[in-house]
């Protein structure tokens, strides 16, 4: 420490000595200029002395800033405080420049016509030059130190190298001016290259603004105005011929300080726009930071406890522990009139303490170190706490129950103090003297109110309030997690119930294809949810000589998903089995009567699309009718054909329009012909690019499959859809495929 102080004293003496010599040389040069006796040798000496003086000044300023910083501070000074000090310093310098130009108008420089060298108008200009350079140079050097700390905040691998490279380039650029007369400039090729490189590095370093994000919203606003003010002050200094004084003091130091001033202006401008960009999100960032801090403080509490009753009990225990041994506390859960906040099992074990409000009631579920009697007495006096919590949930502190105007009716100070003294002389111990009430809020809903009480006035300081509030916040998270877990359990229970419903639904579908001589059949159904809405069935209609002469095939899609679709599916199966034998020759008649029945039972938002076909194994024909379902595909020898028929879905119309639209078509089946029925889940399957499988791909897959068996066709089509959807796509609806093929050897 002593060696550091000796170094500072030595550097201070060195800087003062160099400055004194510089002032003597400048006074001599002033008179030499008057006598037109100019030589470059004194200017080389001036640049050397000025460089030594400002080098020493930089070390002194850097050491001073570093030792005044907090031990754990990376920036050495808070950015807002640094901007404030810079704003004041630059403001005073700008004001001084304006005043001196007004009071002493001949304290500036003229340009000599023959040499374009700066010449002082008077001896006042020499003294002004030294004062301006010393004070402005000190401010700029301090700014350079602080800019370095800001740039290196949360540094990356190359951050420090980039900053040092910029400073080195500025020094090389300044040293190129060594020995130049005031006003002269070195415009050589290498100087231009160095200047360009320095400008590039300035831009690179000007965008190192990692320190802006952690600032609070108020600090961002203050910094915004201070930065804007500093830019304006630098502009005023620039308009006040400050650069001429810097060049007249020393070509090397002046050039370097002018470059630092330019970098400072550039950094301030990028800071200004960065603050503008971050300002709208400051409140959200602060809120998230606070949540993370609270979560860290009470993470174990929120993670280990999931039973609500234990959460409330632990919360009161932690809060009373923070408040002190003599503290008491309780937790009131809020229950609106139209909802149930506590389950029946928990409510049966809770004490019967309720505080009714305008919107609901609060029920004390946990209390510690306080009797029911004391709690009732306090609640009767302080009912405003619960009403206020409903209107505006926030911390409510009562510093003295005996004198608080929200509790006590008397407003005269003497009476309030008399009440307090009477309470202190009372032999009965007073448990509730000062209180703190904190709400528990989850998803913008009030869960309840935690109240902690002490037996002394003004018992809660800032640290107590912050810690108890943190406990309450974490307890709210734990309660929310507990309720989410309960929801997950309920959801799992429902999943199990849906699984049972799925098994029941699967029993509604045929367990095996219908065995018909000369024909092959196979099918697959894949529900999008546990309980889907697709339905298909086979039905033997007529039989001759122990062989099926007619059989029917139906495929349908019930709107909606889940249990409601399953119920309609069961109803449709019953209708189909009842009507198919009554109308063995006309699928249209069956659908008309099915529509008449379903339209009376379906709700307005539900409907059923269906396609029904009757196959005649003796004539080898099929008669089909379509009630708003996907068109079937007839795979013949000359290719695949989509068979489109008119028809409304079942349940949309009670009969008049439906009966007019529905039609019936008969088609012949040649040996090897294939008929494919399906639901919209097949053609509406999408891939990663959100492209649908569609009719074109359906025909492409089927066009080469006529020689395959019904099972192979079903399998190939199902695999093609799944391959098309892939891992990134999806089959968004129930998928059902039913294939009927007339065997090639059938007669």
C-alpha cells in the first residue's frame, strides 16, 4: 500500500513538473511566434513532455478509480453514477468554455495564412489551452478507464484484445503527429491505414453493451437522459474550438484526446439506442429476476412439499421463525362464494374460524402461538385487511394495533397515546401489537393471506418484510404445483377411464373380416384419441346353399372425438344392424331411414358421414350410396378410379333435403377388382411441410396394388400414410381403411 502511494506521489510530481515546463515552453513559443521565429525542435520536446505528463495522469486516475470501487465490483463504478459524474464534469467544462469565449474573446487561435499553423491571439489563449487540456484530458482519460470496464463486463474471449488493439492504434495514430506544428497534420498513407483500422476497432468496441441489460428500469431512464445530455455537452465543446486548444497543447496528446472524445461520443450514441431498445422490456426483466431470486432462496421449500395443508403449516412456521420467538401467525385461505378452494377431507380437519367478506370468506387453516379467542378479537377489529386484500392484493402492515386509525375510531392523538399506555400497564399479555399481512397469489388469483404478528410496536423492518414475502411467493408456487399435480392425477384417472371406453368401443368394431367365398376383406382403424369417432362393420344379408349371396359394408365418421363420438358410434351400429336386413337391396333406403332416426337424437353440432355398399356375390355387383363421406376408390384392370356420389351427412337434415340429394349407383366387379373405403384421416394426414396426403397420392399408391391381396393393400396403404407423415408430420384425425377384393379366380 505504501509503495502504491509513493508511486502516486512520484507520478503526480512528474506530471506537475512536465506541465510547468510545457507552460514555460508555450509562453516562450508565443513570443517567438510574434517575432516570426518558428522551429520544430521545441514542439518535439513539447510532445514528449505532454505524453509523459498525460501518461502519469492516466495511471493516477486509473489507480484512484480502482481503489474507490467496491471489492466485488467488475465495473469499479455504477454506470449511472459514472454518467452523472461525466455529465456534471462535461457540463462545467462546456459552461466554462462558453463563458471564457464571451468574457475573453481573444483567448483562441488564428490560422497563419502562409503556414496554416495555429497562432495564439493573446497570452490568455496559452493559459486557457493548458487549463482546458488538463481538465478535459482528465475527464476523457477517466472516461477511457470507465469505458474499458464497461466493455469488459461479461467479456468474451477476444473482448480485451479488441479494446487493447483499439487503444494501441489510437496511440500509433497520435505518435505519427510527433513534432508537428499546431494545426499541421500527417496525411501519409500509413497514417490513413492506421486511422481506418482504429475506426473499425472503435465500432467493434462500441457495441459491447452487456452491462445495459441488468440495469433496473429507473436506472435505464436516468442513464438515457444523462447519456443524451453528455452527447449534447460534447457537441457544445466541439463547437467551442476545444480541438484547437488540444492541438495547440500537443499534437500527440491532442490527437489522442480528440480520438478518445470521438470514441466516447460513439459509445454514448450506441448506449442511447441500446437503452431505448431495452427500456420497454425492463419491467418484465425485473419481474423475472425477482422470481428467480425468490425461487433460489426457497427452492427446497417449493420442491419438497406438495400437500397443501403441509405447505400452509410450513409457511406459518417459517414466517414466525423469521419474526422471532414471541411472534405468532396464521394463514387464512380464501374461498369465493361460487367456488370450492379446500377439498372436503382437508376442510373436516380445519378449525372453524371464518371471516366473511363481500366476495367470499376467509377460513383460518393454520395458526401458531395464538388462541382462537385472540384471533377472533383481532379479526373483529381488523376486518379491513381481508376486504383490502380482495380489492388490491398487497402487503398490509399495521405498526401499532392500539393506535392505527384503520382499526381505532378515535382520531385525537392524546387518546391514541393514552390507549397505548393503558395497554402497556395491563397485566394481560398482548400477543398482537403489530402485524404484517401478505397475500398468496397464483395465476392472478388470490389463494389466501398470511398474517404474522409481534408483541411490540413497529415490529417489522424491511428485511423481515422482504423475507416473509419471499416465503409467501414460494408457498404460492408450491400450492400451484400441488394443484397441478392433483390435476395430473385427475387427468391420469380420466385417461384410465378413456382406456376402458376405448376397449368398449373396440368391441363395437368387427373382430374379424366377413368370410365370403370369392372375396377378400380386411380393415384397420387407428383413432386420433383414446376414443375415436370412426366406425365400420360387415353384415351378412342373404345366404344361399350355405354361401353368402349378399353382404353389406358400412364405413362412417362421427363428428367430434372422445366419449360423445363413441356413444353416437354405438347408436349407429345398432341402427345399421336393425335396418340392414329390412333393406337388403337398397343402400339409399337404409341411409334415409338411418338419417331419420339419427336426426332426432344427434345434437345440432353433431353429424355422421357414412358410405354403405351392398355386394351381390352371384351377380358380382355392388350398389353404393354416400351420405357425405369420403369417396371410395374402385381399383380396376385399367387403373384406379375415385367414385364420387352426392349425399348429405346423416343428422344435418331431418329428411326432405337429404332424401332429394341421396343417390344410389350399381357397379360391376370384375375378377381382381378392389374397392377401398377410408375416412378423412387418411387424405388429411400432413407431413413436416404441412402438405396433405390427398387423393393424388392415394391413387398413386393403389394403382400398382391390384394384384395384391386385401391384407397387403391395407398394409401398404397404412404404411404409405405413416411414412408420408413421418416424425415431423401428424395424422390429425381418426384413420380407418377397409378393403374389399373380388378374387381373381372367383366366378
